[in-house]
C-alpha cells in the first residue's frame, strides 16, 4: 500500500539491480597447471595485490558477490525466499552428483528456478558451505542477480585451460594511474616499502596490499622495476617475500622453543 517510492525497485526487479562496487569481491581463478606449479614450488607464486592470497602471478580474477551480500539482496526482494536441494540422497541429506556438485531449487516470490553449485576445490565442512553459496549464486543469476559479473566471468572460459594471453590486470586497468604524479609514485613506493618491512605478521601484509592497491597497480605499470627488479633482486615484491620469510622463520623458531624455557632462564646452562 506504500507506493510513494515509485522509483525504488522491489521484488524480482530488485534482483536485477547491479551490486555496488563495495559488495563485489575478487576471486582468484588459477588454472590447474598454475596451482600445481605453485604447489611444487611456492616461490613460483606471489602475494597478490588484488586478493591478498598467495598464488601464481598470472592467475585471472573474477568478480563475484559474496554470500552475505547476496542473502541481503534476496531478503530485500522477498523476506520469505528459500532454497531446497533438488534431490535427497539415501542418508536424507542433499544429494550430490558424481562431480560433487549439488542442484538446488531457489524460490523467490513463488517463482522457482534451478541452480547448480560445487565446492570450488574446497574440502571438509567448508566444501558444503561453498557448494551452497555457489548454487545460490548460480540460481540467483537465473533471476538476473549479478548477471553482469557472470557474463564477464564466462568470457574467461573454463578453468582447466591456460588463458591465451595471460593478462590478469585486464579487469583493473589502474584508472588512477594518470592522477598519480611521478613524485607521488616515488613517495608511495617508499611508504609501502617501509610498511612492508615493519609488518609483524602476514595478515598485516595483506592489509598493506589491499590499502595500497591502486598505488601498487600504478607502480607495476609505470615503474615495474620498483615492483620487481629480477636482475638486481630489488623492489617491493622481493622486499615483501623476504619479510614473509622472516615472519615465517620467526614463527617456526617460536613454535619450536621449549615453552618452559621462558623468562628467568639465561644462557644454555653450561
Ligand atoms: Zn589474487
């Protein structure tokens, strides 16, 4: 009865509204070959400035909407929305197909559409949660939710193929680049270097990368050797990797120390 806000979309129409940028996350999509390469030798990977994870430098990222943002949108469209598995197995739990995927029925405003999700390589209890989230995203896409992101993702094809021209930065072409002066670029690099060198744990490093994303992308484009100078072994990337190694070595040492060898015990007793 409250049709004052005629401009505001509701119901099924609301599901088609694009998501605001801050609700869109970056999902690394490594090929099988990239994953194997880094698994064999972790130094083949790098700390990614886009998603903060450790992976092969040429991994492509996809935009996706997280579970919370999608649930929020579904609730706004229809507080009574629900999903159920398409089939149950003999144990009474949602049935999985031979690939470990699950079909679901998503109902919004009495309209039901099917969706399919898999565990995206996750294992254990996280696999189930991932499967549900993935199936919901897929079914909600059939209602038009985040459709623009899906069409972009489809362009990248299947994940077992190497990208033809590996250009992971394609989606984020550093739009801020022209706005950053050379002086600012230099200051930015120095500041990031200092922050990385003083980071005490890996999560701080991830925060530094995320907070300085635009600057790092600009550095990679305009002064790639400040990011990584392979001949000299200098740059922000080697600095960060060295710091991560130090942090890990310190952690290892601390974990291996005898917990009873605390304060008050000086020297080795000889
Ligand atoms: Zn990444």
